């Protein structure tokens, strides 16, 4: 007599990095990664200021 139970084998999944650019971090030096993060933050702040200026002027 056979049973219809499936084996309890779990598939190993590739972990998803928390940051979209985290894959690049391992390929380059830490300074490059830190500089990239700083540039992104500066760009976002400038964009926020521009949007706020546009909304305030209306």
C-alpha cells in the first residue's frame, strides 16, 4: 500500500537584497557604494525641494 504524501523537501530560494543596488555593492569597493548612496540621497532631496517649490508657487 502506498501513501500520497509528498516529500518534505524545501526549495532553496535566492535571498532578495533589501536595497535595489545591493547586488552592485559586492562587485565594487565600499567607498563606491557609499558615494552612490550619498548621490542618490542628494538627488532625492533636490527633487523634493523642486516639487515643493512648484507646489508652493501654485
